[in-house]
C-alpha cells in the first residue's frame, strides 16, 4: 500500500481526491527529510501538523502560522458522512471557496485546507472521464454511500442551482439520521422519497432519468 502511495502525484488526472493527505500520511510514517522534501507546500504543512511540531521548529519551506487553519481543515473530515458529501458536492460544483464556506456555515480557511487535502478536484473539472472514474465513481449498493454518488452527480452534471434545490432533502436525512445515529435507516419515515431512492435496487445512469426520481421540490429547480 505504501509503495502505491509513493507514486501518487498531482500530475495524475486519475489521482484520488485526497491524494495530498495520502501523501502526507506516507511522509508521516517515514523520515520527512529523506522522503518528503519534494512534496508541495500544503502536503508538507499537513505532515508537520500530523507530527504536532511547533511552528517555530518547522523548517523553511513550510507554510508558517497556518497550523491552526490546517487542523481546522483536517477536523472537517470528522463530520458525519452526509455533511462531507454535501461539502464535497459544493466544491465539485465549481463555486468559489467563500461561497462553499457560507453554504456550509464553516470558515473559508478551513474549507480551503479541506479542499487541498481531501477533495482536490477543482482544477480537473473539465476532465469528465477522470471526474467520473476517480471522484464520483460507479453506482454503489443501496445505502449511505449512494447518497454521495447522487449528490456529486447532481453537483457536477447539473450544477449548483440543482444542488441547492436538492440540499434540503439531504439535510432532512442528516437530521433524522443524527436523531438515531445507531439506526439511521430505521429512523427515516416511510414516505421519504430520497430515502426510497437511496434504498432502491438499482438507479438509472442517465442524469435526466435520475433527476426525475428525486423529490418533486428538487425536480422543480433542475
């Protein structure tokens, strides 16, 4: 596994969205100066934060005075899965970082670092094949991961306006899931259209057909 991580680079269009954090973990487990001098600055900063190194002891070439911002960005990955799905979808939709922060009610610097470390997709949005294969992926089995697949497809293939209409339905699931975190699906009402969509045996690959299955208030804005 570590051998594979050693070959992840920012020049690979099919790299995973969290390639920088994977590289940071790779460096964290190895001698920094021997293995990580050629890493980009965000990756090196993440390594030093992971190691808990005080800023005054961090070497030249590392982004000083940003450790708290990096920690805040890393902290966001600990959000409930559905919150991460929505945050990633806003990033994938292409809207500015500041707008993502406003919509998620999170700090701009934390979102910026979250994007750099965990969801680096902005600069390859034009490569549809790479986004479909390395970011969105194929239709997962019924369950929570399917929420991510639906949410990212709406963000990428339709756009932020459609995502804004869809977000309340996802947030309803989040609230219900949080009320009974150990029994997420049982906590959903039988009439929840999005829950039924997520639980369906199969879904169409065509985005138009998929949108027709969404709750009516989502369809109206797509």
